[in-house]
């Protein structure tokens, strides 16, 4: 089952309340998205740790309901 972009955004914002989130459906199939996430929570963290925070926010949906997420993270 595919995820809606709005669901992905809501899950990220629930975990990172200050986040600015932009989600794009890359293939129009609800399975392949790209996301840009900007959050102060990323300050001082490696890119790997930043991505891990976002994946943790998705609560295990990656690889199941959400097949692919091209992720870009940055601080404000």
C-alpha cells in the first residue's frame, strides 16, 4: 500500500516540529518520493545522523508502505 505525501510530511513534522518539509512524488505512483527537510534539530549532526532522524520519524514505513525516499536534509 502506497503512502500519501501528506502522511509522510505529518510524520516528519510530528517528530521534528520545527521542520520545513517539501515532499515530491517522483513517479506519480505514491511509492517513490523525494523530501527536503530543514530543521534546527540537524545542527551539528552528520548527514547520516540527520537522515536517521527522518527515517526514525517514519516509524518503520521505509521499505514497506514507502518504497523509496530520496532525502535531502539541512539546517536553517
